[in-house]
C-alpha cells in the first residue's frame, strides 16, 4: 500500500525530486534532463519560488519547487541503500490518506 501525505502549499528540493526518480548524482545529469523535469513539475502544478529558482532549507538555498502560497512546508526525501524512499513533511499540517495504486 502507498500512503500519500497531503500538506497544503509544499516545497521540495530539486534533488529530492531526482531522488524519487532514482536519479544518478548531480554531476551526471544532463541539461535536457533538467529541462524535462522542469516541464513535468510545471505540468503537475509546481513552480519556482522566485527568479533564482531557489528555496530555503535551513540556512541553505537550493534549487526547488513550490505549490501555492507561503508558508511552504518542506517535503524531505531520503533514500536508503535499497532504493526505498522515506518522505517526511516538515512544518504545516499533514493529513495522511491511504491510496491504493490503480495497477
């Protein structure tokens, strides 16, 4: 079973999106791949927070995406050695909702 966590107006680092897609390290990503990710994120309703395309995570500014208006809770993704993703929402209200994939 897959559990989706709904939180209004989230933000996510671009590296976390790549992690969810099973990407290789940043130095192996090609510009055309970055462009395709940007197009897909926009089609899903995500946007860049500002002209620099950065979001704040702690004291760092990294490339990322947001939905909605501030404040944007952070969607953090950690991958284990077996390729499993662990997703955490930091800040904001979270409403876990069970979801059965249609396949």
